[in-house]
């Protein structure tokens, strides 16, 4: 039984980490709203814009493998604090970028800086919360983090209309620096006494052994494949190409596109708050909760093959909200992988899984940019055709991953 001081402290830590995670989500998705402005000022083609967006995710993904053992050995607090400095520098540099090269460097720093936050946070939570509590608290963290996703849609579009995209990103960079200091001062890696029996094992597993157990597990690889396509589909819409699709195919204004993307954020937030309850009380399985939600996501993503183009505004908003709800099922990957492996290697396991998540986001955005670029100069009638072709890539990948994950073992614990 936890004493009242420990209960208060763990929720204080949750609040501080949630604040900095809000900015991680903001940086992931905010380029969609300002894509046209950035492309115009820096003279970028669709392929270059896709590369600029995806570089953050490639760096983020590559950083996952060394970060896992680093988190297990140094602790999440130090790793988040150090990386937070890089994030602040990247945000400020992006606001001042005058060329493609400077913008790319800024996005690389943002990728490195934000790469550790969620997995280091979940590692900290694995010591402060029991396995049974982990699904609920991880879903809540992602729901709160989606406030940054929300902020990167209509609110950002409004801010850009007032002060421009550069001043908006500069303000966020300064805020990042302040929150980094708060993490260093307030967060602790472990409670004075373990909150569960497994927490008494504090010696981390060796690096090679941890990687061997992770990547040698067939079910982990199936989960990784679905994680790849889950986040690839989501960021295809929310992180970059959803904004241009809405503005160029459906002829919405920047503010209108921001409002539609905000519906996806709201759906994700609502779904993240209930996904663990659905898994535990309704389906009694995190695996089948995720599989069912991802099947719904696949169906909804086919809307970008043409049938969403003619929807009236209320139905289009409902589609984007439903996309967010379906996407939220993907958060079940974290309690699934938490149940696969012991707590002493949970940092390595989580970051190894997140490697697939962010690689999916990076490669999907870039491949779609290449597809769009292959259509060359668009005539008005060819714009929709180009976007339909580009969105076919994440849809096809999702179908393959769903088929593979169907055969994975269910690690659900009552």
C-alpha cells in the first residue's frame, strides 16, 4: 500500500513530464499547418518538404536503440533534461532558419532532443506504477501529450496569422527551455521504496542480451510492424500531408485545414482516455483492442483514395475525429510490450519498439513526398490524383501489418 506522500509525488512527476511531452507532440505535427509558408519562404519542392518533415523522425528512430540502455543505466531524469536542451536549441534555430540546410539542422536537433521523452517517461512510470496501473497511466500520458498535437493545429494556425510562423516557433523554443529546467528539478527516477515486487530488481540487463530478447521475439517483431504502419498512417495525415491535402484538394483555408486536423487530435485524446478501459473491461485484451482499432483505421484511411473528397464539412469533420479515435488504439502497444519483458530491460524494450514507430512516421512521409513529386506540375484535375496515389502507400502497408499481427500471442494480464 502506497503512503500518501508517494502517491502525491508520483502524480507531481506525471504532471511535469506531461508538460514537456506536450511539446514533443507539437513538434511532430506542427509542420502540417505551416507547410505552405515554410515551403514558400525556403523555396522547397514537395520532395524537399517531405525530407524536412521526415528527418526529425529518422533521427528520432535512430536514437531509440542507444537511448534504451542509456535510460536504463543513467535514469530518465538526466536523459530527458540533457535532450531537452537540444530540443530548445532546435526550436529556436528552426524559427530563425533562412535556408533548407539550416531548417534541416534544426529538425535534426529536434529529433534528437525529443527522441527520449516518452520512453524515458514510461521507464520512470514502470518504477512508480504497477503493471496493472501502467496501461491506464500510459494512455493518460498520451492523451495529455495530444494537447500539443491540438496546439499544432487550429491554435497554431491562429498564432501564425497574428505573429507569423517564426515568432510562434521561437516562443515554443523558449518554453521548452523553461520546462527542461523544471524536469531536472522536480522529477525522480524511482520512489524511495519499490511500489511493486518487480521493482526490487534494479540491476539493468546487459545491452546485447536486452536487444537479443527484444528482436529475437517473433511477437515483438509483429508488434513492431503494426507500430510502424500505425504511426506512419497517423503522421501521414496529422504530421505533414493532411494539411496540404485539405488545402490543395478540398480548397480549405489554412485555418479551415487546422480545424479539421484539430478534430483528429480531439479524437486521439478522447480515445486515449478510454483505450485501457476498453482493453480491460470490454475485450479483456490489449492485443485485440489494438487490432480492432487498427482495422478501423485502415478502413477510414481509404477515404483519401477519393470518397472523402466530396464529403460535406460536418461529415468530413466526423471522419477526421473518427481517424483520431482509431489511431488511439495504437497506444496499446506500450502495455503490450511492458507485459512482454521484465522491468530491468523495459527501457531498452520500449525504445526498441519506438524505433519502429518513428521509422514508420519518417519513411511514410518521405515516400509520399516522392510520390507527389513524381506527378510534377499539377493541373487542377491532377492534384487529387496525386494525393490519392500518395496515400495508397500507408494504406497498403497497414493491411500487410494487420495480417501479420493477427498471429501474435496475446500477452494480456488480468
